[in-house]
C-alpha cells in the first residue's frame, strides 16, 4: 500500500511540474527584449526628445505589442519589463501613459514605475 501512496505522490508532483512549466511558458510568450524592440519606433517620443505626439509608425508598433499581450500573465510580464527597463532608458511615465491614449490602445498596463504588476488583470 505504501507503494501506491508513493506513486500517487509522484504523479501529483509530476502534474504540478507540468502545470508550472506550462504557466511559465505562457508567461514568456512575449519576452522583455521583444517588447523593448517593438517600442524602438517610439523611443524619441517616450524619452521626450521627439514630437509632442507619437508617430503613426510608433502607434503601429505599440499596437502590435498590445495584441501580443493577450493574457493576464503576459500583461503582468510586460508590466515588470516596463518597470525595469523604462527608467534605465529615460522613459517619461507621462509620455508612456499618453502613448496608450494617443494610439488608441486597449492595453491595460499602467506604465508607472511604482505599479504593482500583480494587480493587473
């Protein structure tokens, strides 16, 4: 009977590992590098050295990134990415947030360095 219990435990651990691996793979669908690269056309706008409004090319790139972040896990991963990389690139939070409105994006990630990414749904 101990053998049956050990097998059940082993199967339970295996199931947890499979689910955890699948969740991690889903969250990694959009890498941080991909997200940063997608926003390259928006660079001068985001750091405040470009025009007052984002360019059509910037909006197109940002829209593609928005479509890639279709799950909660992906949006949370992007939030973490933006929190970590935005300040190092000199991104102005007010410009990043205006990008969402100016480009008419439905991305529900507030671009704020103090955002609690776990609250994103």
